[in-house]
C-alpha cells in the first residue's frame, strides 16, 4: 500500500517549489479540535472526496448553469460545468507542475453555493437579502459557508476542509468586503488566491463559462457561428491552428462542414488553455511560494484584453436573447415568491430548517432556497399555488 507519507514525499520531489503541498496544511475546523490524518490519502485528496460525497455537490446535477435543462438533455448543468472546470484546470496544473489534488477539490466544490435558476436566481436572492438584512448573496461566499457550517455529515458542523481549498473556492470570483469572522483565515486581504492552484481554477472557470455558454447557445440554435467569427480572437485561433494542427481553421471547417460549430469550440478551448499555460510560464519562477502570492500569476498575458472583449460579446448576446430573458424572469419570480411565502409562513419550512430559523432568522430562509435544485424549487412553487 502507498501511504500518505509516500504521497507527500512524491509531491515534494515532483512538484514545482511554487506548488501548494499537502503535508503541512491546516484545516478550518468548526466544533472539533482536530482530525486524525488518513492512512493513504493526502489532505487535499480527502477534501476532494468529502466534496464529491456531499449532498450539496450531488444537487448540482439539477441546478441551472445558464439555460434550463428541461428544454434539452445536453445543456450544461452546474455539475457538468464543475466537471469541465476541473478538466481544464487539471490540464493547466499538470503543465505548470502544481498540485492536481488541490485543483480537484477547489474545482469540484467551487459552485455548490449557487441558487437554482443560475445567475438570475442569485441576483434576485441577493436583492431580497439586501432589502431585509442589508447583505448581499454571493455563491462563492455561500459555497464556503456550506462546507464550513451547513453540510451535515459528521458530529461537527460542516466538512472541516483545508484552508487552501476553501480559499480557492472563495476567490474563484469576486466577493464582498463584509464577511463573517472565520473568513479572515482565508487571506481575504488578498483578492486573488494565494495559491497557484486557486488562481488556475479561477481562470479555468472563465474558460469553461465562455466556451460552453457559446456551445450551448449554438446547440440550441439560438445563435449561429457567424455571430462570433468576426471577433479578433478567431484571427489568433487561426494562427494557433496553423501552429498546432498544421492546418488553418478554414481548412478544418472544409474537412467537416457539418460540424463547424464543434470544431470552433474545440479550437477555442485549446487556444485559451494553451495561452494560459504559455503566458503563465513566463511569470512563474522557483522563488514563488504558496500563501505569499500578492499578484496574479495565472492569466492570458497580453491577450487578456482580447479575451475579455470576446467574453463580453458572448455574455451580451446570450443574456439579451429573448428565450433566456423569459427563463430568467420565471426563475426570479419563483425565488421571490418562495422567499416571501416562507417569511410569512415559516412554519411551512422543513422541521430542522424551522429550528434553525427560530435561532438565526431570515438568513435561514435564504440558505434553504439557495440549496434547492431547480426542479425542487419549481415543485415547492407549484405546491404553493395549488394550496392557495
């Protein structure tokens, strides 16, 4: 049997000095003083497994990414998005010589705090909480709260994950300044992740969103490839194809004209991932150490403005789509109706949730709704209408 100590020695011998190592990592405990280390799993492997076996991770299968899955079985969900982020992040991590187990845990857990109905649901719940409690709802902050306190699996609160995992989850996107006290241990004075692994997951999340949003909308025939091909990024992709595939993008299209959209997406993902690897290698050096990072080392380099411009183009075209607007409107209405109903009728909450509500108030209603899957939220909404 390969022991944990063997794996820890392997990390020290084979990863780059700027990687985050698992042998001296600290856990963020809540209701327990210490945890015994596992015999043959590293701390990050253990975190990854705890996340995969959690209820909040399983619920991602039925949470909207951008477009409601009831319209097409091939549309991304929060679960498939998390898996794609993980795959992209691990590809980058392997090339840069950092800890893939840490990347696994951050990527798989980064979106468990999302509400039903995607970003529209998150926005509406945030508006409701701002009106009542003057606080914002952010899914990355909620993900940390779930893993630190709300998951119920052990005799203590939460999953007692390691600080680098929680820190990477928190910082995969922006967060507000006002946070509960325990978040201070997550280096909140530094906006970017203080591990290379955390920074890798953050940019992998951007790549995955950008490319699969485009892919989903093309697949649903809501947009066409020509809507995107006039952007400067495809000039760079054509050069990239000549370099890596020894064939222009146009030639690749001509070889299989019926699958142009799939070829374009594949080349776009490959181009973005390769760009991150090559540009990040220019900034990294063996004098860098985990927890001491004060700046971004992982990025698109001098191509960042072009990528951001393309990202904004995709978001604008997708968000302004009529069908998406209608879907978002429906999702927001369900969230608001459920929230106001439970405020007026807290006794309708599940018994365990009601006990928490009596102690902690309205925030418990927000936690309850944010943890719902799309289909459970719709069921609760429809049951409410039928009763009334």
